C-alpha cells in the first residue's frame, strides 16, 4: 500500500460514533475528572446489584454441577443403565453439563438486562 | 487415505480463507477497521467468530483422542472451556465492551493509570499468545504427517505463513468473517461423520460390551477430586485471561449485545463439544487399538476411513482434514491478531503498517519455538496455557472491573506472583516428568492454589498501598452504566 491511497487514520474514542457519544457524555479527558456524588452512588448501587447477580449465578452453577458430579461418581447403580451401548454416567458427563451452563447464561443475561433497565428508569427520573 | 481428495480439501479451505480475507481487505480501510472491525459486527457473526477462534486444534483433534486414551476424564476439558464463557459473561463481557479499549493492556492502563502495569500486561499477553500458538503448530505438523506423509515441519510452516499473511493483509475485519466461516466448517467437519456413524450403527444392535468399552475406572467413577477441581477452576477462570477472547468483545456494538453474543457463543461451542465428544465415544467402541499416546490425537482423522471403506470414507476424511486445518488457522490467526494489536500499540504508534509487521513478528516467534520443541499431548498443552492465563491476568481483570480499591501496585504484584507461581509449577511438573504422588499433582494442576494466591496478593497489596488511581469513579461508571439512550430492545 503506497502513501497516496493509504486511508486517513481515524481515532475511535467511544461507542457509537464520536458525535453521538459526545452529545450525551462529557468528553474523555486525561487527568482527574470530577464525578458527581449522586452519579457515583447510582453507579455503585448498579455495580452491587450486578455483582450480586453474578455471584448468585456462579454459586447456583457450582452447586448444580457439584450435585451432578456426586450423582455420576457416587451412584454405581447408574453404570448398569445403558443407552446405545454407553453407560448413563458417561452420557451425562459427555452431554449433560452443557445445558446447565446454557440455562445459567440465559438467566443471567435476562436478569442483567432487567437490572440495567431499572437503572435507566431511575436515572431518567432524576 | 486419498492424497488427491486431501489436497483438494486443503486447497479449498485455503482458497476460501484467502477470498474472504481479500474481500475483507477491500472494506477494511481505517485503523479502527483493522483493530476492532469498526464495532459493527452483529451478535451471531461475532459469536461464530469467537467460537471459531476459541475451538482450537487441541479440541478438534485432542478431545476425541483423549476420550479414547484416558476415558471420561477428558470431558472435563470441554466442560471447563464452555463454563469459562459463563464466567466471561457474568464478570467481564459487558463492562469490558464498555471500557472502549482495544486490548487488555489498554484496559489495564486506563483503569489503573500506570504505564508499568500496562507493560507487564503486554508481556503476559504475548507470553500467553505464544504458548497457545505453539500447540496449534504442533497439531498442524502432526496432522499433515498422519494424512499425507509430509515431513512435520512443512505443516507448521505452512499454517504459520497463511496465518501471518492473512492477518497482516486484512486485519481484524476480514478475520472476523474468516473466523465465522471457519467455525461452521469445523462444526460441519465433525457433525457430518457423526451423522454417518449414527446411520451406520443406529440400525444394528450394538455388539459391544459396555463394561469392557466403557469401564467404571475410566468413567466418572474413577475421579481424582483435587485434580478435577483444580483443572476446572483453571479452565473456568482461564478463559477470562485469554487475550484473543477478550479482544472480540470490543467489536460488539454495545455492552448488552456483548452479553448476548457470549450467550450465543456458549450455545455454539456446547454443540461443537457434544459432537466432538461423540466421536470420542464412537472411537472407544470402534478403534480401541489407537488408544496409544501420540496416535490417539489422530483418531478423528483415521476413524472415517475405518468405518466406511472406499470413496465415502475418503470424502469424509477429506472433510475432517479441512476442519482440522480450519481449527489450526482459526485459533492461531485470532491469537496473532490480538498479539499484533498489543505489539503495534506498545512498541510502535498503533498504525496499520506497524500492525502488519507485528503480525509477521508474532507468527515467527512461536513457529521457531514449535520447530525447536517436541509436541506433548495437545489437550494438556492447551490446558496449561489456561492455568497460566488464569493465574496471571484473570484476577487483575476481574478485580479491576468490580473492586474500586484496586491499585496499580496491587495489580502489578498480583500479575508477577500469579505468573511466576504458575509458570514455576508447570515447568517443575514438566521437568520432573509424570509421577503419581500428591506433590506432583499439586504441581501438575496448580490452578487451585495459584489463582487464589494471585487474587489475594492483589487485594492485600492494594489495601496496604491505598493509592487508588484518580479516575476510578469515572471509569467504573463507564464500565457499568448501560449505554444511553437504550436504542430499543437490545439483543
């Protein structure tokens, strides 16, 4: 690529095109920028809500997975249940964990969206 | 093995990759196109691309091989890889997207306002990337050696040239489309044989003895609790620390769409892992003689021609080879993109030209390492990279997003402690060789103690330091507040 047709360099500073972002958010500067106390409080409460949601999701996931592991490792009778030549514990381990992951992921994404909508409603009322 | 069909399959994959790359070159015109595809990639495309990049040769060939070799223990790897995305989703996906940074070092720099922390992060990103590319090149060497009787180094060099060249030519935009294509190719390349196997074996009553093919000791019953738990912790946390995974979130239009992208990724890779695991289960029934170290990783390539002699088997084998090639190309090119972004922004001034040179440089180093070293088991090599990433970067990224009191010194101490502890444990474990005592297990699966050690270091040092960066509130607000105004229902 030679010097003439090299495209102009463009600097991306924010989300959806610099113009729109700048219209609704103070421009990003270097050095300390004062943030209002109310703003900080709202952000912190949203962070706490999202963090609680994240930890609850992970905790629920760990508990369900631990139960599944106990079932497939500690119940020898399951070995005698055979589908298509494969014992049930093998099948659970090969296929059973992914639906658990997916269900938790969808639930988290929905709840996180709800938390953000609440936050938006709260901020707009201010 | 039909050499002509194999050649045609390889040539087709390379051709399509090149065509998409060139097409991408015509629409990738500015610096932001190069680095983050101008942030316009839709969730399904982006999710396919993330999955395409994530599913490496280690899983494509290694999972079925490990199921055949060591039994159902192998399934913990894909379960951990998929669950890793659950942690990515709940802890980092949306905030990192909103951070607006190009690379992980950018994020660390913005959050902690420290150039030293940035430099250390850059070095760690490079080390993780190189460690990850090496097994990909080893896998490529192994595959060409098995299917075509070509000297191994040709495979490694060939993949390196294609990857380095296409990244340097098209940047990330074309890579996004290439990755998305490669994902569907990988999935198809394993799903088609599985469908054929199902038709073949579904009709007749199974003649195998389940107790012999799927013995209790190799199944879930023979679990080693510490090793399994430590491995799962490392795989779960490691995904957050992988540089090529995070760079993709910067291409989602909003934080909310980054979240839905992650959910789709979990769905896509889960389907892939189920299909890949099925091949492993079939291999245990059909090809127990391949269950030897070194040979087992090639079972996905050898199985079709065993089950279907003649043209059908040759065609399916060619498809699987195309998929394996897609796996090498996908992961390596994703890693090279993220490493090149880091190198070009930290060493040069972040221009397109420096990105191109960085791409060449970042491909050449792991190629030299791959040519100089002997391949280990593919799955476990990749697993070690996860341990290292989880120990060195994950704590800092997660605490940086969620804990306002993290300081630059805390982050630096955490990265150094995590990287040196996990690096030393893995090196010691490799040098000592395979042993069975408790100490050896602690070294071979160090995740359970190195990750908490890194997190604890960050917390303790930050508490003692108390010099929180000045802009913490502003940056945390940017990370966590949803984009305004909400443009209709997102995702």
